[in-house]
C-alpha cells in the first residue's frame, strides 16, 4: 500500500506545503473493510500520515514491517494465534514507544487485556467514531518526549481536527454541546489526564494497620446492591461513580477471598466498558489497583486492590463505623 500524504492546511496567508508537514505516521490493522476505511478517512481528515492500512494477517506475517508511531487495531474476536501476536506487538511497542489503540468486543476483553501488559494500551469496546478520535488524540499527546504543549505545530493542528471531529459527531448525534463544560457535569477521566502513582500510605501509623479490618463481605454486597437499586428509579448516569463502585467491588472480593477479572470489574463499574477500562488504567497508575496474571489461566489478567488501597478502605470503614450502611 502506498503511503498517503496529509492534506495541506492553510493558516492565514502562509500556506504550509505538504512536504513540510512532518506528521505522525499511523498504522491501521483490521479485518473489517468498513471499519478500516472509516479509520483511514478519519486519520486523513485529521491530517495524519497513513503508513499502512492492512488486514490483521499482517500481524502474523514473517515479513518485517515498519509500524507507525500510533497503531490502531480492530480485533473483535482474536484466536490464540492473534493473542500471541498482540503480546509480541505489545512488547515491541513498549521498547519503541509506539502508542497502541486496540478495539475489541466485550466478550474478548479478558483475553485481549491479559495478552497486553507491557505498554500503556488504550482499550476500546465497540467504539464509536468519536471514541476513536479521542483515543488517537490521546495517543498523539502521549508520544515519547511530547506533551500537548510540546507537540510540533502540525501535530497540534491534527489534535484540533480530531477534537473538531468529536464535536461534529456529538452535534450530529444530538448529544450535549461539548464547547461548554458545566462545572457540575459528571465526567470520566480525560484521555490527557495521567495519574501520579501513590507514594503515601493512608493516614495513620503502621501500628494501626493490624487493627483495621474490612467489613463483612455480606455488608459490602448489600451496599453495592443498594447503590445499584437507585437505577431502578432514576437514570443510572445521575449516580455514575465508577471509581467508588470498583473499589467497593474489589473490597468485597477481597473479603470473600475471590479474584476479579477485567470484564467483571467493568460490569461492576456501572459505566460503558470503554469508560471502565480507562478508569482501571488510571487507578492502576495511581497505585490503587494491581494487575496480576490469573492463577487459573495465565493468559488472562485479574485486578486486585493494592495494599495501600486496602488500608485506605479499612480506614474508611473504621471511620464511618455504624453508619456504614449509608451509600
């Protein structure tokens, strides 16, 4: 496939020649022609450089090929061979700094998530064009040695175009205007937000840690049930609090001695799977969650509370005491 050149973007009286646009190269891999074509159109409209747009078999080829700085993969139902290929690509991206955006189905997220644990992959579940645009924009800002303010001028333009695509799609779908942010609007973590790892233990001395215990699993599950009950009477989005819902679910699982897979935690979050995966990533970066291989199936991953998060939950329940049933 020939490399497509980005279009020329004119700014005022100083048009920029296409040859002067050192735009970021992007690779697209998908077996679905429609999805592949839509992604290509979206990338070119944003002014990015298309390095290749090929079927997934390219991942299995013995032929060496040069990846773009950003790789977008649509892989709804991967078999064992493709999962192994994703693991190799993940390791390669971790060394090179390549940004990976991987779209899959909710039924496959445990396998795909478990196969890719080396680099900071953005996982999407049945994404809309707007979600693709946001993920590509975030990948552009995350490239090694770059921040949004340090991006080259042409790459800043690409970010602007991607943002405009999201605004346009939101208007077409009749969504809320995205230009104005209400101060009380509920939001998930933005793609540009990067959590800082937690370096401090919960307030209180180490000596008190042994005195703190988690409440019973039955009480925790009752709290979760009460929180979910609200959606029977009101719109569920009014109470969207995925971080707390996931903390409660993992705390209950710890009290029960059970493990929690990624798909189960997404369900517990009460938000769309793509949003839940973004929260899981941010809370892992913040040191609240730990990602571990599933003892029952090393190809999958489980999520646990970190020790510092467990200590914090113990301290919280110790503080609220008898009022713990309040949600």
